[in-house]
C-alpha cells in the first residue's frame, strides 16, 4: 500500500516535470523574435527590408526622374538573399567595379554575412528574372566609424562573375588628381537609386536619377547652418542648398558619378544626410578618391588588404 503510493507520487511528479518542460519549450519558441534569430541578423537597413517583407508592407531619390534604360549599367541593388522578389528584397544600392566586385556603403553590409545578400544587376526595374548573384566575401573598411559615419565604404566579392556588356558595365574610380579638377563648386554630378522619393516614403521599383546635382565644397557643407563640422576629409557633399533634390533612404551604398572628357567616374557612395532634400542639409557621400589604393589592393589580394 505504502509502496504503490510512492510509485503514484513519483509518476505524478514525472508527468508534471514533462508537461512543464514542453510548456517552457513552446513558450520559448513563441518568444523568438526576428532580431534574436541569428540566421536573420543583418545591418539596420537589411533588417528593415526583412521586417517590411514579413509585415507585408510596401516597401526611397527625391526630386528626380526615371533613369533612362541602360544609362547607369554599373548600378546594382543589394537584396535580402532569401526574398525572391528583387523589389521586396532591396535594401541598398551598390556599384559594379569588375565582373566579381561590388563597392557599397559600410553601413549597408556591416553585421551582415555574405550568404544573406544577393545582388541584382543589369536592370532598371527590380523584377524577377534579372541577373542575380550571391556574395562570397564582404570587406568592411577597418576604419569604418558608425557614429561619425566616417569611412563608410565596403567591398563585396561575388561567387560567380557578372556577364558584363551593354547593361552591366564596371565604372572606374575617380582618382585624386582628376578630383582636384572635376569636383569644384557646382560641378554637376549624377546619383541613382531605387530609394524613397520623399523622406519616410517607399522605395521604388524603377531606377531613378538626378543628373545635375551640384557639388558642394566641404567648407560650405561644414557651415554652422549645414553640417557644422561633421564633414570629414573622407566625405563629399552634393545637392542644391535650397533643397528639393537629394538621395534618400534606400539609395545608400549607390553611386555618385562625375562626367569626364572620356567616361563617367565613381566620385561618391550614398552615405548619409539629415532627412532628405532639406535646405542646407545636402546629401553626404563617401569620398571615393580616398580609397583608390585600398580598393586596388583588395581586388588584387582580398586576404591582406584590410590591415
Ligand atoms: C538613408 O537613410 C539616407 N539625403 C541616405 C541618404 C541620405 C539621407 C538618408 C541623403 O539611408
């Protein structure tokens, strides 16, 4: 009698323990959030694209126009690799440097592993069927400073080469010597992207451009009415001081180019700004000429360039 009671008590305890364990497991599963799932981690912009996609939200160049087809064959879209629709997947822009290399902003790809990104190239319209490539290596500049937005530059190596031709074409980097002649007050620059057409607005399916964005000298851009000393020697500014025309959210990482006597050159990378298209708060771009040697070293020998 006493023995069987002990057995019943033990069995009861066992059942209680198992049920509690299962309940705990179910509860734990319910509380796993996107940000805690290490398989779903990425840069802030990457996570925004993921969350918009999961929330089924419609997924931003201000004051621009549709870019002519094939006019910017170096432009690519950085997308979330597991989202099939390139428009929903899009979270940043990038620029083709060669068949296997893309340059973008560090803030687009920091904290994001290569397998989570796919690039779309050779198209103005972000639709299925466009050329897509996976990424095998991300090199974020070792001096990237997310607080000051300084050295906002990164390189990505693709797993397979891009078919270069009329619609996909690398663009050369602007050199420091050319820069001193070309980047002068009000020199017309071009910026492109699938980003928002207003601050807080949606990204767009068709590539847009601004092709007469005036270069703003650093002295002006650092004025108290503008960025009050936040523009470092690794940044350039472009945009009308009255506002109205600017790059915006979703354009980050994309190209700012300058026409030369021969072919256009990459002068900047969309980096930051206070809101978009506001008076005095013109767009701030990574100054590409500062990284010509670094890029060349990385493209030659990715293993040793970041020291
Ligand atoms: C952004 O949030 C962003 N006006 C990009 C560019 C600019 C502002 C914000 C420049 O990605």
